[in-house]
């Protein structure tokens, strides 16, 4: 019985380790191969997300009395908004500037700055 418990514990540990490494690799692969940016709204209280049919609007009141808006195509899964515009994953805490025509953020993990401008339609 003691041997069976040890074997069961070992199997559970191996399965957990394998599932963790697999999920991490999937995320890394998605970051490298996809064209998207993920913003988690609850990370930053000054950015709100509102739905508008098949579009989302990111709003930031950086200056009093002004609300700037960006619109993107989106996929929403489990409180994460996926915007089809880039290959990087970004939380709203990293956003430095959000205006009607541009988005600037500083990625925390390597302190690199990225800047995007809205495409003319």
C-alpha cells in the first residue's frame, strides 16, 4: 500500500510538471506566431473596455474632461481581450499613452517601448 501511494504521488507530480511546461510552451508559441495583443482590463483602473457589436473601445481619461478611444477587432476569452494588431502580450498596467490614433506602452519585462498608430481606412 505504501508503495502504491508513493507511485501515485510520483505520477501526479509528473503530470503536473508536464502540464505546466506544456501550457508555458503554448503561450510562448502564441506570442511568437500570432498577430495579437492581449490587454487585461482589471490590471489598470484608468482603462475601461466597452463592447460595441464586433468592436471594443479602449478608453483612457488621461487628462481631465477628455476621453480618447481606439477601436480594434477583438476576441474575448475569460476576461482577456485579444486585439488583432501585434505579436506582443501587454497588460493595461504597461500602457503609457492611449489616444484616438495611437497606443504607446512600455513592456515591463524588458523595459522596451512600443508605439502604434491607427491605420487610415
